[in-house]
């Protein structure tokens, strides 16, 4: 059986001292329970092992853990200043019309009022219109149903962000 070498970025993550690894994971997801689970799984032999650990950790998060994770995400259409990850992920809203941005702000506020947290969607690759349509559709969900959709969306966002860790240094 042939084993593939650990990607350079993943090898670097595996070798980090715990505080630095925790900080790297905090950039991915602000849930301390999620980060603790991923730290406990190190070292990861493959990217798929890391992604599987993400999926398992996401499945185990409590409502409070999910709330902690969501608190680290800015509203759609208003990426955190100086945060290249949120700006990159929300690129679909960057070129949106003022009308669409205003509509999205209203929808975000209505969603937040109903559910008590920001509207969360894996925005990578989505247009402003697709994000608007998603919030319009999801605002009618029951809180329990929406919490599970948020869990899935957070897992997708985490995978994309973890892939950036894995891929770091591939050009060295």
C-alpha cells in the first residue's frame, strides 16, 4: 500500500505548538469546542482526515457552541474590515447593486430578529441574488430546522478555510 505524503501546509499545521495551532483554527471557526476537537485529533495524515474531523466536530456542537461559531461571522454584505477571508467569501455581494445591498441589509435584520443570530451561508461562489434568495427562503424555517442548516453551512465554510491551511506552502 502506497501512502501519499502529507501536504506541506498540513504538515506545518501538525507541527505547530498548541497555542499557534489553536490560533490557526480560531481563524477557521470561533467555536472553542470545535477547535479543541480538531486539536485533539492531530497529527492528521491527510487533508481528508482533517475534513472528516471537522465534520465529526460539527455534528457534536451544542446550540451554545454553534452560537459561539456564528458570532465569528459578519453579516452577508458587510464583511469584517481587514478580514480577507470574509471579503473573499462574500465576493458575490461586492459588486451588487445598492438596491440589492439595501434589501440584503433588511433581510439580515429580519432574519437576526427571528433567529437571534446572523444569517449564515457558505457564500463562496454565490452571487448576491443567490444569497438574497436563500435568506428569503430560510427565514420561514423553524428555529430547529434553521439551526441544522446553519450547522451544515458552517461545516462547508470550515472545510474551505481548512483547505487554505492544507494548501499553504504548496508553492515553496
